């Protein structure tokens, strides 16, 4: 089992990071990808990855677009070449919170898509309330050889189809799958099937039921995996096997 999206460099793990990683390994989580949100956070992600034998992604989250460095490629490209850095992320658009102006989000997103393309790195996408703009930009920038995942997918079956069929993207499935109201996500997951899915926690956020409301951690990805097995009516080991294979295709982990 692989947690393809966590934030283990977050300061909420400062006091017990080693125990958190150990609990995950004891629970059968054999790899974790810790994801950066701005330049300093990306550096911290690479450090944590190196220290705990996990992997990292480096990138500028749409929330942080307004604070992006002048020369994004000049800052991110060397980080991407560090040991343990396997992807660019998280990048994208968030028109729900609008923490950064939309035109700035778009510019920073496009620049990072080009870094992903030029470095042949997989991309980890954050998209919220910006589906049309997000896919419009991908139509202009995406190349068939590129790989990526829309993390914390919470859209409709029709949106899932566009992401998977048109762009060959994977969907990151986390704790939301276990939430009572997330019927459309469950419909989308049934519709696209296990071949397009990877597991994630997005910890410390979005803990799955029965841990909902608590600090999330990679070990809890087991609850999402179990829910996915139940939903698709397949054995748990089939879910683990398929999502691990997808994570390998995407990230080489
Ligand atoms: Zn995240």
C-alpha cells in the first residue's frame, strides 16, 4: 500500500514524525510521497524524505502562487533533481478559496506544467472549483508523454471521465471516499475503476472515517483502501496490488 499524497514535513508532525512513519510501515504502507506547498516547504519535504526513507514532490500550491519566486524554474528544477524528489507538486488552481489572485494562479500553474514537461516529471494536481479553466489549460499545455494525478479527487463521474480518458490522468482517492455525503465521488470511482486510482491521505488533513476530525496520518490510508475494496466488491489485496502498480507507473515508486 502506498500513500501517494501526504505532508509529513508539516509542523504538526514535529514531535512524533518518526513514530508516525513507523506506524504507517507497521500498517503495511510501504511507500509515502510527501508533497510541498511552496519553496521552503518543498525543501523541507525533500529533507524529510531523505531522513525517513520516503519520497517527495516539490512545487508551488495555488494558495501560494502570489508568493512564488520570480524564477520558478530556476528554483524548482535543482530541487527536482535532489535524491528522493520524484514529482512536481502540488500545482493547479483553487477558485474556492482564491488565496492568490486567479491570473497569478494561472501563470504559476502554466509555468510549473512546463517544468513538468521539460523535466519529464509526473505532476500532482490540486484543483478546486476550477475544473473548466483547469482542463482548458491542460488542453493547451499537456503532451501525451506526460503523467499526472488529480489529488483528492472530489468531482463528478463526468469530470473523472475527462481527466482519465482525455488526459490519461490518475485520480488520488483519500478520506473523502468514506464521508457519508460523498456519493458522487463513489459513483465516479465505480465508473472509472481501479485502473485509474491511487491511494492517498493528504494528511494531516481529511482523515477518513472512523478517524474523521482527528489529525490524519499515512497509516490511516488503510481505512480508505478498505472502503475502496467494499465499494468495488473486490478483495483488499486486489485494491492494494492495483493501486501500487498505478503508483509505480506514475511515480516509479
Ligand atoms: Zn496536499
